[in-house]
């Protein structure tokens, strides 16, 4: 089987490519990535010389390039991770989110229809469901929860999901969609909460907490997201949506305190900063369908996954120090300090 993975130089795509290349030596894995600020080939070092792995640089929204690639490679399966993924960036500059997340997806869908792809899988997010109130812990997102987005990021992801469903119904493209909760784990870019806490705490820098820190996220180790997608592309029912999550809800403040404690760093590093615009209060996934229909079970809980992740960041300082010493250096200043949200 030939599997085209897009966005495989990013956080989750990179973990997925490594997982698939090692687990299925008989399958061909093609990693297509534009290498934006979030793409990093260092993540793929362990598989770059494997005979069943190939990297191609390119933009999923570049129609001519994509059609040529499909003509040449004729993939059996497409797994689309490629996206602009950071909510804060989408608030600053929505355009690129529309281009990559919507136009990029429809370009891949067109190529998949034209070249008879046997399975197109869209990696989506629980953010398409909007948010839940803090005072209703009994409520969870199911696959039937209406789409109700908050940020330009989640709106672009929801638009892409609707196109995927339209291509299934209108053109009969065999599609599946997964909607996962917040991931964490190795190779997570340090602009996102957990790697930001780890990298800044290790340097004894302040930890910016948006608003009151009461917002709740439902954390899943990236390995468990990879096993879920693998199951869905092999055994998932065409035309279906599957929610992915492991019931690991934590407030942001709980997450920050847990990581600081594990690193033996003081809570005095916590700095409350101006809230994110339109900040979603709570995400919480009901993964019953995936568990019952496909037998998926997560390997990690938050309590086992966090120490594993911290250890990875301690053992792989070079990977993230290269990022924070490069172009990313200006990011914290532009997004936090220049906007008066935090001090240098
Ligand atoms: P990421 O930002 O770490 O990686 C995105 C990758 O896509 C990068 O390698 C980047 O170079 C590539 N890319 C961006 N634009 C591209 C383009 N036009 N053409 C080709 N490649 C391009 O993102 P991530 O956190 O790994 O998320 C991957 C996917 O999973 C996204 O679709 C995201 O919406 C979804 N998702 C993420 C989470 C999470 O917690 N991170 C949770 C649920 C779903
Ligand atoms: O739920 C899935 C989504 O999870 C994915 O679709 C997105 O691609 C991914 O980025 C993530 O979105 P979040 O906005 O939830 O993740 P982020 O790490 O940016 O923030 C997590 C929470 O922490 C959120 O409530 C905002 C808060 N936060 C974040 C940063 C970066 C802070 O308090 N301080 C910070 O500096």
C-alpha cells in the first residue's frame, strides 16, 4: 500500500510517519510537507534512510504540483495532517489558514477523486465543535455535536471537514474524518502550551497563562492519536467521523503546575497575561464510538504521558533548542511582549 501523508514534518504528522514506517515495512510512506515554520526534517532523522520512506517538499494548495505528484505516485491512501495549526496565529493572520486548511484540503480532495484514491483521511480537531461550559461537566463532544466554531483556525478546519463530507456524498470519494482533542508528546513545537512550559521553565523564564487559567483542555498523548488514525484508515467505515480522546481533562493552571512540579521549578514563574480573544472554555471528547466500533484504547493517561514527554524534552534538548534559537526567537516577543501581554 502506498500512503501519502501530508504535514509529516510537523508534530503529529512526524510522529505518525515514524510510527507507520516502523510498523509497516511493506507499505510505502510518502511524506509531503511545505516545511513552513512548523515543519522540521530533524523530526524524521530516525526514518530518513528507511527504504519504505520518501520525503517530498511541496504545498498542498499548489494545484499543479499536487496533480503532478498524484499522477506520478498514484497513492492508495491519503492522510492529511498539513495545516496551519496555531489558534493564536490564526487570530493575527487568518488568510493563510483559509489557503492551507481549506484550499489545500479541496486541492487534495480533487486529486484524490481524479486518481481514484481508495481512502482519504482528514485529520481534524475537536475545536470544530466549539466549546463547552465549565459548569456542565456532564457534557461531552460526540460525533453528532453540531459544528460551532470560535477562531479562524477552527472555522477553517470545520470548512475543510464539510468539503470532505461533500466529496464523499457528491463524488463517492471514500473518506473518513478524525476529530482529536489536544495532543502532547515528543516533537511538539514550543509555541504550544505544554512544550512552551517545559522549554521556558528549564530556562527559568516566566510561564504566560492566559486569563485566569481555568480553561479546560482534554489532553491525549500523540502516540495514542497515531494508533487511532491507523485503525481508522484500515477499519473505519467510509463516510464516518470518529472522535479521538482519552478523558484527560485538566485546567491550564493544573497543567502548568504539574509540569513545574515535575521539573522542580517554582510556581512563582507563573505570569497571568491578557486572555486569548474568543478563548474556548472547555473541550471534552466522548471517544465511545472509536472504542466500541474499532476497539481503540489509549496507552497513556495524562499522569503517565507527562513524565514521558518531559523526559523526552530533557533527552532531546538539541531538537527544541535549535527551534527556539532560530526565527522563533522573535515569536515570543511579537506575540506576548510587543502586545503588552507579558514582560520580556
Ligand atoms: P504542526 O503545525 O506541528 O504541523 C503542520 C505541518 O504541516 C508542518 O510540518 C507544516 O510544514 C505543514 N504544512 C503547513 N502548511 C502546509 C502546506 N500548505 N502544504 C504542505 N504542508 C504544510 O501541526 P500539528 O499540531 O502536528 O497538527 C497536525 C494536524 O492535526 C492539523 O491538521 C491539526 O489541525 C490537527 N490537530 C492537531 C491537534 C493538536 O493538539 N496539535 C489536535 C487535533 C488535531
Ligand atoms: O483541541 C485540539 C487543538 O489543540 C488543535 O486543533 C490545535 O491545532 C492545537 O494547537 C491545540 O489548540 P489549543 O489552542 O487548545 O492549544 P494551545 O497549546 O495553543 O493552548 C492550550 C491552552 O493553553 C489554551 O487554553 C490556551 C492556553 N495557553 C496557551 C499558550 C500558548 C496559555 O495559557 N498560555 C500560552 O502561552
